[in-house]
C-alpha cells in the first residue's frame, strides 16, 4: 500500500508537512446559498480548527505554522493547505491573490485546497490549472458518503453526481483529488461504503 507520506517522499524527496491556512472564506452551506445550518459535523471554524488566525495574511500564517511544526519536523517541504470553510467560494481574482501568495516561498512544494464540488466553476478550474503548471495542486473534496440518503441526513447540500462531475473535471486538468470520507455514518453499513463505482476520468 502506498501512503501519502510515501507519495510525498517520491514526489518531493522527503516527507512534506501540511500548514493549515484560513483564507477568510465562508461556505454556501452556511451562508444561506445552499443552507444556513451547514453539515451536521462542521465546527464553528468551518472544519478548519487547526488553521492559523484569519486576521493575519497568508505569508504570515505560513510562517507562524512553520514555527509551530518545527519541533516535530526538520524537513524543508511544506504543503500550503487552505483548510477552513470552502476555499474556492469567492471570486477568482481574490483566489488568485491568495493562492499565488501561498505558493511564493520555495519551501512550499504543493498547494492543497479544501472545497465543495459545487464550487468549482470554469474560472476556478482555469486558475487551478494555471497554478498546477507551476506547483502541484491538490483539491480536497468533502464527500463523506456516496449514499445520497445519508448525504441528506448530514446536510451535505449536494448530490453525489456533483462530486463525480467535479472529479472528472479536476482529473481533466491534471489536478490531484483528495476525497474526505466518514465511515459508518448513522444508518450506513459496510455495503454502503463499498457498493459504488468509483468516479474515474
Ligand atoms: S461544506 Fe465544509 S465548511 Fe461547509 S458546512 Fe460542510 S463541512 Fe462546513
């Protein structure tokens, strides 16, 4: 089995450490565009509770995060991880500023962007493709479950086919997809987690 650490060692020459960032976003599942309540497991910080303070700029957040991980990591490869809320839910011009700021430093070897599959419009995809030509881009999608009944229960706010479509588009521009899932959500059995064709390009 290849782990993410194995992958990073092969790709970046050493283990890479994620630095969690807060780009000051909100989420359509919280601001009323899709819903106002959010996913039932989401925290007040938009599931980005390890991210740095949103009041500081991205360069500052990265430096603070590096200082925090120094006691446990002596390497020089970091992943800028936009973690809190929905990190493509703002106009592409603003995303451009934030993402280009994040990849500026030489020791940032990759940028990882957590978002919803219903927040990947054409302009955002074009921007991700542009950045991916400079440094690797990962997009982290909060699928949680492929069962639409469970998805309604957890108030995910989009159908699974939206995830499938987003994965195809991201694969088409060469961006790696990381999928977040939660196993054994209420009412789910092993079969719910296995009996689904994978989203393939
Ligand atoms: S999509 Fe993410 S940020 Fe939005 S409510 Fe769900 S977990 Fe929270």
